[in-house]
C-alpha cells in the first residue's frame, strides 16, 4: 500500500500560490483562525492592521533598494550609501512612509519568538504613527492583549512574511497588497451582513458610479466615505485609462462618522498610494462638516439610508430647496452634496428607492424644487440583492450643476431633461444571496449615459443615444411634471417590447400544454372506463 501523501502546511501552500486570488484565500483562511480569540468589533482592525504594516514595510524596503542601486550607480561609497539610506527625506519625498528599524517587517519576523510577537507589533504600530503625522491615531495597538492567541498570531505573521506579494501575476507588491486589503474588506462585509453597511459598498456599484462620472481630474468628495472604496475605484479608473502617473490628478476629500471605519479608510487610501484628506479625525457630516469651504468637481457617496435621528439644524444654509424631515435624512444628504458641487460639478449617490417618490414631510416639494432647478441629470433603478447589507431596493441619483454643452467639451445640451434608466433586470447571482453587475451591464448602463450626454467617451466609441423601451427614456420637464415629480424610472421607460412578445409566446406554450394535458386526461378517462368494463366482465 503506497504511503499516504502528506498534507502541505499553510506555509507551503502560500509559497506555492501563484495568483493574487490564491494568496488572498489562504491568508483569509489563516487569519480566520484568530477570530474566536478577538473581539468581533476589533477583528477587522486587527487583521487589516497587519496587512497595512506589511505594506508600509514593503514599500519602505522597495524604496531603500531603489535608493541603494541609484547611489551605487553614481559611484557613492558604501559608508555614504549607509548614511543616505537612513535619511528620511529620501523616503517621504518619494511619498513613502518612514518606517523605523524596529517597525520593519523583517525585524519583527526575526525577533517575534524571542521578544513576543504581540508586544513587537504594538510597538511597531506606535513607532510608525509617531514618525508619520498623517497616521497619528490611525493604526491599531491591540496585539498584546490577554485575549489574543499569541501562538496563532505568530503563525499568521510567518504566513504574511512568506507570501509572495511582489511579482504575482506581473503586479507590483503594492497592487497585490491593495487587492488583499479589498478582498478582506469584502469578506468582512459578507460576514457581518447588515452591520457592514457603514464601511462597505459593493464593488460593482462603486464601479458604475465611477464609470458614469469619469473623475479624471479635480476634487473628489465623499461625505460618508466608509472604508474609502469610492476613492480607491476612482484611482483605479484613472490608472486604467491614463496610467499610474496620473493618479495624483485627483485630490481626495472625505469624512466618516465612525472612528474604526475612519481608521480603515485611512489605511485603505495609504495602501493604495492615495494621498487623501479625510480630516484629522472622524465626525458627523451634518453637525461637524470637516470640509466647510470645499467645492468639488465630483461627489460620490453611499450614505446610510433613511436615517431617522440625525443632527438637523433648520437654519442650515444647505437646505436651499427645503428643510429635510427630522425622521429621514435622505434629502439632507442630497442637499449637502449639492452644496459641495462646483460650477460644473457632478455627483453620484446611492439611496433607497423611496427617495425617488416619497411625498412625506415635504420631501416631494424638495424633489420638485431640485428638478425645477435642473439639477437632476439621471436616475438609475438598480437590481435587487446587490447589497448584502440592505434588503430594501436601491437606486442611483446623478446630479449635475451644468447640463449645457460646456463649451469646448462639446457635449449634448440636456438642459430641461432627465435620463431614466431601469437596470432592475441586469446583474447575475454569484451565490444564493448576492448579485453583481457584470462587465456587460456596466458598459451598457454607463454607455447609455455617455451617449445621452454626448461625452468624449461616447464620441470615441461612436455611441449614439436612443430611447429603449423597458430600459431608458429621456424625459423633458413637462413630462416629469405630469408624473408629479416622481423620479422612478419604471414610470418613464415603458414596457419591454421583446418581453411582450415573449409573454405572448409563453401564453401560447401554456395554452398548448394545457390542451396536451387535457388530451391526456381524456385518454386517461377513456382508459379508466375500459378497465372498469373489463373488471366488471371478469366479476360476472
């Protein structure tokens, strides 16, 4: 009998992993073993804090190696090179965090067993924050507590040390670590369900907002930024279309209410190389606006839906179109974001479907005033089950301060019109409870908007706009007035012609099947008569 094959260790599995997805899954599996020994509310910070420390250390080492190579090529002596390598300006000037020696991952891994891994990690987090003002108060110092399984923690540190973040699928280490961070955020969201809404927006929804707004250049603002997903996707969009060198073409501004989520966002931006202004601390956007004078080119947000108890000040200058009701903040969010837009600013906002039609507590009047001010550009009804964190139907509002051709941009003049897109039939299920928008869905929805608006993207792809029954319709203000300023796309796009034909075909098939079944029933009845007759003859 051949010997049983030995199961590979976690280290062996991780070392042999050749794709980013394999690395992510293996690290998640390893980190998940710590879950029981850590407070659930701190688990995200705990694991993501480790990934962040690995990132800043790797980025520091990468810069250090580049610097040593440059200096050697310039003929600098080894003694002088050593001095230059400890010059913090050589790192911060290249947008790399300065990492003291005892906070570098190689040092921690080498000394973890002799000095205690939890103690070293807490000290490393403290040292990195002390040396980098932008990280003050951001990193978690929770690794040396009594409830943390130090043995499993040491094993996790070893695993992260062995992970081949650099050179995976031809991607830089920063990109792979960034993807690991995003993967973990997504898994935390799935694990936490409804509670995850405060820090996570499904990636396909974020991508749709970004693909429609196209934030190539300017100031980007998110007043309820969660873990910073909108900013990360905007940066990826620029990188995909214009290259890595253009990531700095946008200036990022955000605010977050929850302290722990604010920390996650700060780490997320840093790990993706985004120099964002999320304010010095967390805070309530309504009661304590951290960017009071900001005028943004793009606003992207997924604010909490239907907040019933919020910091309402009836004299607030932001309520230009009407005072939002105290028991629902949806129209407070919309008006806050309008107040932040520059002269030609645009916004994309996720809200509950009720925001499109509510007539309660003055919301209908506020919506009417916004429509009459010609500030609504597009409404998109989203399919169900995109959000694990919210079972209520959702939609996207796209606002614009200027729907004119905008001079040299040469866009179509859409003043006095609103585009309605009913995307409820899009998306595909990835499991029993979650739906995503596919690449084809994203292209169709965003392409429809760009064709309608006549953007440079539409001209490049030779896209032209036409109303499509059941999917999209461009309505003028008179039509919207006739519908009482209700902005639900289903009211405007009409029925799907193909669907009507399909319904007729289905009805025909049902009729044919019914006839067939009736025929079988008749045959069965005749057979029953025959059997009964034969049984009667036998008894006789």
